[in-house]
C-alpha cells in the first residue's frame, strides 16, 4: 500500500533543513534502492524556499509508514512541525500501473 508523508517544517528552520539535507537524501536513496520510495520532493513557500516535504512510500501498514517517517533524518533533528500520514492511491501517471 502507498502512503503520503505530508511534512511541514517548523518556521524559520531553513538552515537546519539545509544542514541535514545530505543525510536526508542518503536516507531517501536507501529507501529507493529497497523499492520503498515512490517519489519525494519539497514543498516551497512564496519565495521558492523549501518549507516541508512530500514523500510517497510503499509500506505494509500505517505503523510501518510511520516508522519510515520517524527514521528520516529531518524528523530526527526536529525539523518538522507536523507529519501527516495518509493512505494514497496513485491513479494518474503512475509508472507502475
């Protein structure tokens, strides 16, 4: 099953995001190599600066998706104000369909 991780950064934390980004990208690359990551990218604010993340993962359960979200280096350093996890049905432009 697919899950969307909707992550909102705490205000004023762009520097922390940039400092942690290499570890975050390494984490996503690992998930991609495992076939768990389906897509990911940052949300942007009005100035075009990253202010959150959208990560789509494949996981067996909501708890497994939560564990993936908790393992993200961005989450570990406290970057996120909130993380909503929602089951996701990729209907259009799904390369696996």
